[in-house]
């Protein structure tokens, strides 16, 4: 089970790197991209904590 979760996390990080690069290429500011990643991580952590995923 944990390996499946780990694979999902790695896949999501790979997607975020491509997406962040694309946003920067079309003119987004680094701060905006960083904030998006930070908010995404906080929301996912909070949801995981609420439903009991370690």
C-alpha cells in the first residue's frame, strides 16, 4: 500500500515540475509558482491528516 502511495507522490511531483516550468515559460512569476506549490502541499497534508494517512 505504501509503495502505491509513494508512486503517486513521485508522479505528482514530476507533473508539478513540468507544470511549473510551463507557467514560468508563459510569464508567471517565480513567487506565484512557489506559492502554488506551497498551498498544494499544505492542502494535501491537511487532507491526509484529516483522513488519517500517515
